[in-house]
C-alpha cells in the first residue's frame, strides 16, 4: 500500500473563533498549544489564552481545558460572572462534551465505561474518583499490514467518546482500560503502535479531537451547541489531517455512522 503523508500543522493566522458575544468566546484550539502558561512547560511558546486575549483585545477567563495534544472546541468567559457560571456547568456536568478518537482495535458500537481514576500524581493511598464515559464505535479500518507480527493486519477504530465526568486524561485512560488506547498517545497508548502508525502516514500526533460541546448560556441559560464543523473548517491543517485519514481505503462505518459535521460518508460495514 502506498504510504500517505499528511500535512503538518502550520498556524500563521489568528485563532479560529467559532462564537463570540458579550459573555463568552469559543475558539478552535490547535493541537500542540497549551491553554495557558504554566511553570511546568517553560519552553513552550504557543498559548491559547494569551493569543486570544491579544487577538480580541480584552481579558479572557479559561473555564475548562484541553490537553496540549488535543485539538477542537475550547470555551473562554469574557467576564467574571460568566466565568463562574460556565465553570459551574462543567463542575456539575451540565456541559456535555463530544470527542472523536482514533483507537487501536475495533471498538464495540457501544461501551459504558464506569472505572474510577486516581489523579496521575496522587499518592498510592489516595482514593480513586468516580469516572464514567460512553464510547461508541463509529467506523473501522482493517489496515493490510501488521504492526504486531502475531496478527495478519492492523485494526483501527474511529470512536466517539462522551465523558460524563471530567477527570484528567479520562478518555485516554478509559480507552486504555478497554484495550483500545488512542493512537499517538505517548502517555497511555502503545509506543510501538504509535511509531508504526506515524511512519505509515508521515505524522506523529495525538489523535484526539474535541468535536462538539453543549452547555447553557451563562447569562440566559439557553442551550447552546458548539461544533468544530469540518465542513466549515476545511482550511485548518488538523481538519485536513482527519479528513485525509478517514479517506484512506478500507474504512467502513458502523450503524452509528459519522456525525454530519464530519462531512464524510463511509460505506457501511455488513459483517
């Protein structure tokens, strides 16, 4: 099989703003960017908070976070009261998050994961915290080469992850718990598979995407849904990477199929 090479992200333009009013601003976070400065990553130079503040010319408050390697929908408040109310929506799980992930193996069409997690830096005797995630297998790929010589091919899934709680690295750790680690996850994934897959497509990255977010408006309480709609964001390098990835021959959709916002239709699996 010809080995495709996906383009590497190169951001020379302002952050993509998906929504903005007097209380909040929603942006597309590129992979590789930190949400804000931290003493643990002094060598980093790309921060969404500082870049967005300079771009719109006003102070912004972070109300949730995405891992550095994760791209997609990210929300900031534009005043302290909105910050308080938005943060409360995440704390009480009123906010509903929808992620897409590329995972090892063929994930079942529906898995309810209820697996408590300890913070990564917690002491041994610290209690685990309740954590639940719904996983839905959306599509499968049977790559005709094997990274593991025990198998004739390599199976990959596109998975939708719907976290019901908000523990750190929850989706990454729950997929690992289900033996479907995210491809490109250097912390909770499989190093051999990550390197093998990166060599096949010419790109090393964490294949985790914050695709959509639902939450109440901080002032009116009206339900809002923000989506990194690939049909409208096709100019972004990472969206192009996802689209090219799913255009590889051999992908088949499960009964769930891809969200319309992906702008792609895959043949249905019949087995």
